[in-house]
C-alpha cells in the first residue's frame, strides 16, 4: 500500500476546545442562527424597501399631495414617543447581553434577573407599539387606508411579531432556568437566543431612522 | 362560428383583391398583397444567415400564412431588432454545433473498449480553461456592444416622429382601445377599438397603459412588446414601412380571455390616413327618418347598450344618452381615460369599445372576428348578430358580477328579441 | 450595573477564562448607543438646530454606527469566528445591493418619481 | 487500515442525559425499524431523502398529466379539451408543481441522501428539523393541490402570478390564496432545509475533508442552499404582501391607490432568477459526479468547476430584471440587466466545456446514468444558448411571452435539471436500494425521453418565433401554427411512454432482484470516487462504521488507485479491502420523533382557516403548539438508546433554538 495512504492524517485537527465540537469549531446551533439572521436581512430589506417606495409614491400620487392625505402619512408620527420606545428596545439589548454574560460566569440568579428585565423592556416596547397603532387608527390611518399605511403596518407589524416571538423565547428560557434546565453548560443556548434578540433590535435601529426620522 | 373564409390571417390568393377605402374616393391599392398577411416573404431578407434559413426552411417558408411571425420585420424597429438577432442566432448556432458535435465525437471516440485499461489521469489545464473562460466572455462582449446600440436606438424616439398626433394604447380585459390625441395637446380627440390606424413612413408616438391588469402590446411585424400596466405610462413608438395590416396579440397573461385579446395595426398612405382621421372626427349621424329599422335600432341601442358603449353624437359626456349632437364636446369628455391626467386605474373595465365608427373596422371583438369582409368590405352580418345574441359563444368573459366576482368584465348577454337584434344591426351598420 | 463585574468574576475565577468578563465593555457600548440615539432624536427638533442637507447623511451614519456596535459587541461578532460574520454580511450585502437596485429601477433616488 | 477512527464527540449543548426527562404526550416513540411508523417518525436523512424522492416523482406525474392536458388542448386550433378558465388553472399548476413540487424536492432528495455521506457525517446537523422540512413540503404540496377539489379551482395567475391580475378583484376564487399560502408553507420547508444543509456541510465534514476536497455535488448543493437561504425571504415578502391584499384588504397592489404593479415583478424575480439556478445547479453537481466515474478520469479542472458554480450563484443575483425587459422599467435598467445576463454564459460555458474535457481521453462506459449525464450536456446547451438570445434585450422584446421562451425554459429545466436528476437516480439507485435499475430498460427510457423531449419542445422554438404567445388557451387555424403544435403534442406521448417504462423498470428491477436471491451490488458497483461508495449498499443506518479521515479530493478513489509514471491509474488496493463493512453496532443515532409531523400538519389547517373560516385556525395552531412543545420536551435521543461507544458529530444535538 502506498506510503501516503498509511500515513496519519495530519490535517485531521481535533480542536475540541471551546464550544466547538465540529470541524469549524462553531456549534451547529450558532451557525444556524447566524445563517437565519442573514436570511432575515433579505426579509426586512424587502419590507423596508416596499415601505420606502410607497411612502414616496403616495407623496407624488395625483390628488394625494393635499394636506388631508399627508396628514394620514408620516405627519402622524410622534417622534419623541417613538424615541423613547427605541431607547427601551436598545437597553433591552444591554440587559440581554448582561444575562448571557452572567450565565457564562455561572451566576444564574443574576442571569434570571437580566432575562426578566429584557423581556419586560421588550414587552414595554410592544405596549408602546400597540399604543401607537391604536392612535393611528383613531386618526383614520388604518391598515387598509392607503399604500403608505399598508406598508407601514406591515413593516412594523413584522418587527413587532419578531419581538413577541423573542419575548416568548426569553420567557421559555426563564422558565427553563427556574426548572434548573438552563445551567451554565447551556450558556450558548442563551447566547443564541440573545443573537436573535439583538438582531430584532438592530432591525429597529434601521427602522427608526429610515421610517421615522428620514422624511 | 369562426368561419375560415372570413379570417384575416388567411393566406389565400383570393384575398389579394383590392379593398376599397371606406370613403370611396381613395382607391387603395394597398390591399392584401401589401399586407404582411399573405404576402410573399421578402426575398433576401433572411439570406444573411444559413442557420436562420435552415430554421425558416424547417418552419415551412417565412411568414406565409403566419400573421404573427417575428421573422419578417416590416417596420424600422423590428428591422433593427432583426438585424441584431440574426448574428446572435448565428453565434448561438455555431456554439450549438460545436458543443453537440463535440459531445458526439467524444462519445464515439472515447468509448471504453477494454475493461482494464486506464486513461491518463488529467486533472485540468489552467491555461486551457482560462482560454475557454475568456473566449465566451469576448464573444459576449461583442454581442453586448450591438445590443446596447440597438437598445438605445429603439428606446429613443426617432427624430422624424409624427408631430401632429399621438396615440394612447389602453389595454383592458380583453380588448384594446386606441385614444388619438391630434395635435399632441393632451386631449383625446377620438377613440377606436381593436384596430389602430397609422400613416406609413412616419414613426408614431405611442403610450401604453391599462385600466385593469397588465397587458402587453405586441405587433410582431413592427416592433417588440411593451407592457401596458395600470398606473403607468410606457413610451413606445411604431412605424410601418409600407401600407398593410399587421396583426398583434396581447402577450402578458391578463386573465380569462388573454388568448383572445388581439389587435390590428393598419398602416395607410398619408393621404388615406388623413381621410380616415377626418372621418373619425365626425360624430355619428342620427339615421334618417326613412331608415325605420335603424331608427328602431337606435332606440334599442340607447336603451340597452349605451350604459357601456359610446357613440359620439348619441351619448353625452358623462356617458348617458343625449338628445342632440350639440351637447357633444370631445374636449370635455370625462368618460375617457387620458382626457385628464391619468389618476390610477379604475381597476375594472367599466368601459366598452367606442362604436362611433364601428363600420370603419374590419375586425371586432378583440380583433378575433371579421366584422366586414376583408376583400369586399361587406358586413359580416352573421358574426355581428351572433355576437349580440350571445357574446359568450365568441369569447369567454365574466360580464356578470356574481358572488366573489364583484365586478363584471366583458359584454353581457342582453335579452333581446330577434327583431330587436335585426334592428340593432341595421343601426350599427349606419355607423360608418 | 457596574458591580456585576466584580462579584461574578470573583466568584468563579479562572475556571472560565474562555468567557472573559466584558460587562464593562457592554455598558460602555450601551452608553454610546444611547448617546447616538439622543443625537438622532435631536435631529427631529429642527427648530433647535437645522441640519439642512446634512440631515440624511448624519442619520445614516448614526444608524450604521449603532448597527455596527450592536453586531460587533452585543452579538460578539468581534470575537467570534469569521464564518459567522461572513454569513451575516452576505445577507446584508445582498439585501443592500439588490434592494438598492430595485429602488433605483423605480427611480426612487433623485427628485420626483414619474409614474 | 488507513481509516482513522474519529473520536466520539460529546453533545455540544449539554442536554442532560441522566434520563430524568420523560417524553411527554401521547406520541410515544416507535421502536420499530420498519413499517409505516418507522417512516412517519423517521429522522434518518436517508429515509427522508427517499421520501422526498418518492413524493417528487408522484408530483411529476401529476404535473406531467397537466402538461398532457395542455398539449391535448393545443393539438389543434380552437381546441375544446379545456375551457379557457380551466386551461389557465392547468398551466399555472403545471408550472408551480414542476418547479416547487418536482425539481426542488427531487434535488432535495439527493441533497438529503448524499450530503452527509459525501462529507462523511452520520446525519444532517438537525435531524428533526430535517423531518420537519419534509413534512412541511409534503403538506404544502398537498394543500396546493387540494385547490382543485376544495374552493373553486386552482390558482389561475400563471406561475409568477403577476399583480394585479392575481388580486382578489381579478382572481376572485380562492385559487391564488392556495398559491400564496401553499408556497409560504413550502418556502418555510426549504428555508429550514437550507440552514440545515449548510450547517451540515460546513460543520460536519469528516476530519481532513477541507472545503476544496468536497465532491462537486456537495459544492453545488452548498451554493444552492445559500441561494435558497437568501432568496426565499424575498418571495416570502411578496407572498405576504399579496396575501394581505387578498385577505385583509391591504393596498400593496391596488393601483387605484397609487400602488405600482411592478413591485411584485421585482420581488418575484429577485427570488425567481436565483430560483432557476437553484433548479439547475444540483443537476450540474450530479453530472459532475457521474461523468468522471464513467470516464474513469477525475473531474477536469475541479477548481474551475467549483468557482464557476459559485460565480453562477453570485451572478444569479444581478440579473432578475431580464424577465422584465418589456415591462417598462426604462432603457437604462434594461441595458444593465441585459449586460449582466449575458455574462452568465461565461461560467456556465466553463462547466460545459470542462465536462467535455473530462470525457476527452477517457474510457467512457455508457451506462444509463452516463447517457442521461451526456444528454444534459448536449440539451442544456441548447437551452442555454436560447437563453443568450433572450439576454439580448431588444431581441427579447420579440421573444418574451412566446413559445420561444417556453422552449428555452423546458430545454434548461427538462433537458438540464430533469435529465440530471434521472442520471442521479440511475447512478445512486444501488446505493439507496441495494439493487440496480435494469440497464436495458433504462437505456430505452433514456432514448424515449430524449426523442420525446426534442419532439415536444424543439418545435416550440419555431412556434415562438412564428409568433405563438404563451398562456393562450387556443390559437386560430389561420395563424399557421397547427403543424408544429401537432408535433409537440405527439412528443409528449413519447415522453409519457418513457416515464411509464421508468415506472415499470422500478418494479421489474426489484422483482427480478428478489427472484435472483437479492444479490448485493457491493459497496462500489461503478468503481466510483466519493465517500458514499466506501460504505455498503444499501447504506447502513449509521452510514459509516468509522468516520473516515480524508486526505485528498476523491479520497476513496485514491485508496483504490495510485498513478504510474505515465499518469495512468494503477490499482493499489482491492475495492473490498478499502470499503467499510457496515457492521458497527451500538452507534449512537438520533431517535425518531412524531413531532415534526405534528407541527407540520398544523399549517394546512391554518391555511384553510385563512381561506374559509378563521375557526379552522384554532386546531391548526393547537397542532403547531403541540408539535413545538412536544418537540422541545422530547430529548432528541432516547436516554436508553445511548450506547456511547461511537459518538457522532452531529446526530445527537438538541436543537434548543427550535423552540422559537
Ligand atoms: C434551469 C433553469 C434555467 C437556467 C439554467 C437558465 C439559464 C439562462 N437563462 Fe433562463 N429561464 C428559465 C430557466 C432557466 N434559465 C425559466 C424557467 C424562464 C422563464 C420564466 C417564465 O417566464 O416563466 C427563463 C427565462 C429567461 C429569460 C427571460 C425571457 C423572457 O421571459 O423574456 C432570459 C432573458 O435573458 C433568460 C436567460 C437565461 C440565460 C442567459 C441563461 C444562462 O445561464 C445560460 C448559460 C448557458 C449557455 C450559454 C450554454 C453553455 C455555454 C457555452 C457552451 C459557452 C459558449 C457560449 C457562448 C459564447 C454564447 N432566461
Ligand atoms: C421542471 C419543469 C417542467 C417540466 C419537466 C415540464 C414538462 C412539460 N411541460 Fe412545462 N412548464 C413549466 C415547467 C416544466 N414543464 C413551467 C415553469 C411552465 C410555465 C407555466 C406558466 O406559464 O405559468 C410550463 C409551461 C408549459 C407550457 C406552456 C403553457 C402555456 O404557456 O400556455 C407547455 C405547453 O406545451 C408545457 C408543456 C410541458 C410538457 C408537454 C412537459 C412534459 O415534459 C411532461 C412529461 C411528463 C409526463 C407526460 C408525465 C409522466 C407520464 C405519465 C403520467 C404517464 C401517463 C401519461 C398520460 C396520462 C398522458 N409546459
Ligand atoms: Cu391582455 Cu393578455
Ligand atoms: Cu432568469
């Protein structure tokens, strides 16, 4: 048999340190989450582009330049209010990362507190969004009012749905932690949930600027 | 129902007779022999390409009897396209022959003959492979140059474009209307359906749009397609080298009767065209008292048909029947899309073909049926009666708003007696 | 917040060196993020300060900075394997280019939008 | 032996394995390895692959039947086989079914079966998610097809379903709702599958299997899954917008409100063009495996093959508007997309020529698999070249929406994708089922397919250039299109004969194999090159006794052959000595589960609920919840299945993120 074939495989590296037990050293779950987030960029990109296009279209649509209709557009935004809820969501990212950090350092008690704080901040963001939506509907800007409103509610609604799912994940993890099923050995699971949470925050960073601030 | 002898696409010699101009004073010699339909293939047009010739030979010679063929251009734009595509076909043909003969050759030459023999283990040859990466790139670059040149050539309006009028082509389920704007001042002067008439020689400025869904305007002999999309106005132009009648087909799937949505462009000499325009500008005359059948027909018509159809001189501006011709003012007519800045589609075709000069057309119902004999100009009474009697026999439509289908599209079956139908036809045949 | 750092670190010591304590970093990043958000919100009050033509660029820079900070620090991309960064970046790059081209095809950029 | 045993790997996520967690709910795990229960609860990538294949083949007959109806209707002018309304539904469902329920899942069948084997893994990264993908696809496909029977007929908007014609005003029946919701369901299936397979390929490669030692098939699938990952969200957006318009009165395609109908077209084709490369690249991969084996030469220019595949994947993102040359996007956009499209011919040409170069100087064995592979090279080229003529934008304005386009895409889809998939079937059949398909019948099948295919679609080039529009339910006697339409209709019966022969072949090959006492084809019946051939046929449940260590591309081949001084292959080891025996025991494998099935079964209910009655959403949502929580509380591996002596890299992972 040829020498080369019998020789030990030199490049069969077993870098089993850290989390990785895979050839790349990255866990399957983490890689999967990042791939998922990559694909979510295309989803939100599509929704944001639709919104941008239709906001501009509505403004140049004949008969829609008048004040009454534009009142049913971006003029309704309550920027100070939205800034506060953006800030709330931003801070939930901090509490999230602190929760992960706590678990990595085996401080489960603190982790649970941060986790709960994150979920609460997320929930207050959602509450703010519900308030905003109802205010718009009261002003006469419903989902079916015009192309702007359909695009606006769809975009922010998709984001809101992501936040809600995130809250459910966080609360599930909180419950698991209480059951003792989320020990430090599963810190990576929490980290991955955190990736999702931060991504949802990052999407809002974009939405806040592109939808609310740029006119 | 679709009697063969009446079909426009018929390539028979008997159709080569002269057709009299509607106004009689124009002895039009354009006739069928000048039209692309039934005309002999232009000699030499395809001789440039062996491969295309082979293909054409395969298809059984040129455009004979093929009113929609793309291989027989009759306008400036279509000719430009043709000149571009023929070399591309040749290149493709060469690559095709090369690859397929190559595969055949390799397959035969390198068959295994001996169980145990092993070929040389070649892993590749970077230079060679780079070669056949670069070579196609170079070929494609060549094609790209021609493509871009032709593209902008066609996209830009030609300098000699007709200045005295333009046409808005409006698609709707499942027929076309053509709104003529004389003087290009933004007001529509008259409207035709199914058939559009242009002068020869001069390119005509066209805008395509739609009242409901997306359609596509395509006269293969004259130019490529241009979609007609609701809420959008797409610039386009057409010209025909010679007088003739050029068939077209809607080519964007637009629902139930998409396959039955055709149109015809008729090119006329300048003078002939002007006469046609002058006639179209005239409102329809109220039938003389002596013509009792037509008079009765007009009554039926205003009762049963004017809710959808327009006859200038009969309908008012707001599309309800009027009593005198003086109430008619085309400039203020708001029933037509294009009479004002386009403000979105009505989403559903609430409009029906303008019938003012119905008898100036040869085809009707989506240019699918002969209204008048192509040679004789004689009314095809059976088809017209049949259509009025039961439109659904002629074309699948959804005229009735039923259940989920909230809006009707197409022409309904109007409950009429046979006598009434006769009277209607008598009236319609006065709409010269 | 800052106390978190010391206690947890003291408790568990060197056994978990693969998880360096970055809590202070996170807090700092959060402060910067908050500051940028403040600036963003500030642009809304045109009566106080008018950014004029610079408004959109300023906002976009703020947005990108926030995006970067969250992705790099909170999502650990700074410290994680490059494959993950590439997976995410591929998504972002495709999304940005594809949708930018789409909007351009609608004549979104520039003045007016002919129908 | 040379195979280095890989160390058993621990669970990455530290799922407690003390057995304290009782599986929850009524669906106790089946313990049988055979019978229908073993199929509906399986998480084995091989069984899932086979189920994908069977389902796709079934749908092929459905869509082929629809195609036959189309051809019968068009056999003569003013055909009366179908009404206009039915015709529109039939061609829509034909296209949708062929694309989403035939070619994609058939390619997924190969990906599922082969990727773990080719990279040297015991299963995919997330076996239960893999099962979920399959069930979602199956239920989505069935859901789509139930539109024929429940709810007023199939979608009637064409496979790209342009707005506003697909809006509720113009298509008031529920057909289009089936389209949007059905494609959303199958889209979720493909997205999950894409993530799963990418992770599998990146993470679970055997030691030494660097990226550039992976078989070309694996590479092409990797590109395909990346394309899916990033393109599916785009059509998801489009489908959601249309659904919201139709069901909840949104205005995305309401032109009267100022919406732009071109928005749908852009979103659809941003997905749609990558999609056509999603359809073809798996077949390119298959052919790149088959041709070297039967030419007894390595693939010519491996790096070029890989990079051209990647290049096609990337360029595929920049050309979508070539489907919109006539749509009125303006000359500058048209010019840009026209140029971008042309240059896709370059990487594709590299592939064609490299395949020819692989055969060049080889010792070619014309097995059925090889015939189909060579058929692809020849036939795909024709389709590719007509594609190039479309990319010339001004010319395309004469061609678009005519049968010339129909000819183009059938040449690339049938003459490319489908022929490649058949090649793969004949090639890997013994690996999957332990017996060959009959070669004589196979060759007859091939020739019937090739002849029938050219008879059917060759004339469409002519018809299209002669002005026959697509999607017309009939044409006129005076259009001069009758003759070639007749030929095309005749052709489809030749194809159908070929397909019936294929069915017969499956049955008769099995029977004669049984009658002959089930002879085993051996691990490596074709003298092949990649890892899946180093393990017995049919593949044992645990795939590899020991995970191999890889030293080169075509590692398995190099265990059998060295090279002499003339570069000729010389045998250095008997095949029997280098293949694995498949007799390992106690390999730790993921346990079967019913929950993927339960979860997936909920979605059609939600779909029907949205269409008919929101009350139906409740049982659907309950099924989904049951699935999710049953799943979350069920350890992916039974504690008592834990034998521990052969860990596996992948199989035992708990997917904790799947809760969300
Ligand atoms: C398997 C799927 C598949 C593949 C691989 C392709 C490949 C290509 N396609 Fe095709 N296409 C479709 C599936 C596919 N297509 C479908 C389904 C539609 C219609 C959708 C619908 O409307 O319903 C469509 C429609 C379509 C259009 C729109 C037509 C229209 O509607 O107006 C265009 C336009 O440019 C196009 C172009 C191309 C090109 C340039 C390639 C290239 O990738 C081809 C490259 C290959 C070669 C060129 C051959 C080999 C090369 C050589 C041997 C090298 C030398 C060659 C030269 C120098 C020329 N395709
Ligand atoms: C992979 C994709 C794929 C495949 C394999 C096919 C296969 C076939 N296609 Fe399809 N086709 C499409 C994808 C595909 N098609 C798409 C995407 C469209 C566009 C749709 C749209 O416009 O929206 C289309 C459109 C399309 C049209 C245009 C319709 C129109 O525009 O009006 C036509 C017309 O002839 C056609 C014909 C055929 C035929 C005859 C086959 C044959 O090859 C089928 C052969 C198979 C069988 C015959 C079945 C197997 C055998 C049996 C079941 C045995 C029993 C047989 C009988 C009972 C007869 N197809
Ligand atoms: Cu109008 Cu097709
Ligand atoms: Cu394409």
